[in-house]
C-alpha cells in the first residue's frame, strides 16, 4: 500500500490559470475556450482542437512546444509526456513536488478539458473490424482525465461539453477559481466516464460475454421490500414519469409503477382504458367509451383487491373518473395528464401519490435484469404487442369455428392483460372487461379456478366470455375448465405435445381457439 505524505490541507479555491484542451467532440469548445480566455487562462491544446481555437482567434500553446516532441505515430502519441503529466499530478502543497517541477521547467496545469474517441459509435456498425476498433481506443485522453481526476485537490477536469457552462459560471463567481466540492464532483464524473469507456471496450472484445452496468444512484429509498432491507433506485426514471403529489415512492411503489406503466403501454392510443393493480398484478382492467365507464368495468372485476392499489389510465384523467376513483383509498394514480381541477381535487388526500406519465414504457431500451444467487439474468424486454390487426396476422385459428369480430376484440384485450399477469396466468374477458384474473399459481387449473371464483364474488356472468392463457394448455382439462365456466373463445401460444387433444376439446365444445405462437411468461 502506498503511504500518504503529511501535506498541508489544499485550498478550497484554486484559480484556473492554465488549461489543456484536447477534445474529439468539439461541441461548444470554442465558446468555452473564449470564456476561459476572458478570465486570463492560458490555453494549451493539440491537433484539431488547437486549430479550431486558433481559427477562432484565440492564442493557443501547442503541446509539442511544451514537451519538445512533435506528435508522433500518426497522432497516437501527443500528450504522454512528463511535461504534461507532471503539470497535472504535482501537489500544490508539496514543496518537493514544486521544487522538482521547477528543476524540470514544468508548469502546473489547473484544468483539463478532454472527451474521448467515439468507440461505441465506431464499433456499432455491422461490418466493424478489429482494425477499426483499435484505432478508436483513446489512450492519451483517459490518461489525462484520470491524472487530473486523481489530483482533484488542486486540478479540475471537464469530461463533457455539458459541464462547460457551470464551470464558467462558478469561475465568474469565484474570481476565476473552482471550489473543492466542484473539483471533486468533476473528478467523480470523470472516473465514471472512463469506467464506462473501458467497459465498452471490454464488451467489444469479449463479444458481450461479460455483463456490466454502471448507473448513478437516483434516490436512496427508506427501505426495500421490507423495513430491514436497505435499498436505492439507480438509473434515471425522469423521462418516463414524475411525481406531482404525495410522499416519495417506496421500493414496492416503484415496482408497482413499473408494472402499471408496462401494462397501460399495451393500450396506448386506444379507447379509454383503466387498469387497477395490486402487488404488480392487474386485479381489473376495463375499456369503454369513457374513462369513467372503463374504471367501473375494471373495478367490478374484483371489488376487494383495489383498496390501497394503483390505478393507471391511458388518457387525461377527468373529474368524473377522479370522483369514482376517490370512493376508495387508492395509493397511486397514474395518468398522462390531469384535466382542470382534477389534480387539486385528488391532492386533498396527503397519503395519495399522483404521478404523471411522461413517456411510453415501450421506449425504454434498457435490458431486463434480475439477480439470482451468484449472478444476474439479463434479457430483452418483452415488447408491446402492436395493433389488433398485427396480432390477427400473427395468429393462427386452429379450430373449426372462427372467432367473431367481437370475440377477436376481446381475445386481443385478454391477451394484452395476460401478458402482464404473473404466471401461471389465466384471464377471462367479456365486452372489453376482465371478469376474472388468476395469477401466479402453481397450476393453470388453479389460476382458472381463482379467476372464476373472483368473478363469481363480483356476480359477473361468464357466459359468452373469452379466455387467455399466457402459456400453452398442457392438457385439455384447462380448456374444459374454461368452457364449463362459459368461455366460447380462447387465445394461447400453442406448442404443447398435446395440442391436438386441446384442439379436439375446443371443437367438441364449440370453442374458437387461436394460437399466437408466442408465450408471455412473467416469473
């Protein structure tokens, strides 16, 4: 372990007197350099950056004039020299460091402005070769960034154009200096930047045989699923939703919000639709000519479970629907917008969270990541289903009887809901309303029985309904259970070794059955 010298404390503020600028992405660099120059900062630069600054009329000192060596090897070696790194790494409170700099004729550098070759962009093309990849691996840039970041007690580092305005703003307030807190924040961002860069290079050379992800802590949560578990939210949920009212979201709230946004995505752009969820499962979904009617459909599926649940809608929330929702305690309400007066009305209850959806969950490009003992499972997200016409085009009617237009509509509705129910999932639907939802059971028969039982408690009529199963019926008994309950059409992936038995059972009971060829497990 390297010992630490007992040095005087660094100053909170250090003035920026000399800056080294060497960037691939030249966005905003001339304006930033002009701002530095207005504070009397001496500008040092390399190659194309130096030319851009010089062409803008700024005085620039070339790196090779400091090092005494020209850029060599086609630009592969520019800044890898003690004249540069000595100026970056010298400790301003260490007499020995300063004496050595003086003896070598090296001056301190107070700010490094560097961004890196676009490795990920260069290697994203289909015909990329190793020769292309290695020429887009930056060496000098990460080395300067890390040197400056290591010495943040005295040196600042800008690794992104997004930081330029804030740096100039603080220099204006502090007579050309940057605070210790700012230098530390810039160093943190710099180390994160180089870590991401190295991870991208590693991913290329390992052929995705390694999984790595680095996302910032967005929020420390009060606790996890249970009070004895510590937890945090990592990443950036801000493009997708924002909380307009109520306490901060808990770990379990965030899981429910994710489930709600994923489910309502299946109905975006469609007729007014409302879903009520509890513990990430929908306990009722309805569609209708208005949100109010859709809500009553969703609520009537299961009148017990919605208490303390989550309501999500696919259209701006109006006052009539808000009044209906307000009849029972609802913990979270999610809408793409709130009509006049609705937000104020719903905000009267302090223990309710009101969330505005900002973007469709279908635009989330992140992977689905889950932890297992000793590792992680990583998969693509299960994409949304598209239009009814697209679903019909993908499906195959395997029975003698074809579904009617009304049955197709309900089959599509049931399939969208079943996709968002924990396996084993059985969903009964009639006239754009779930009338029974069975979730997370060990057998498909159990799920079906629970779905029917819940519908019976709500006094719903199953005669003439349709049924959806997230995976194939392994035996005919599951389909026969649905037929006895009143189902006249079914949608399922197919693919069982006993498909012919199931099809025969459907034909014998006058059931129209559709195979999707694709299952939607949610474990």
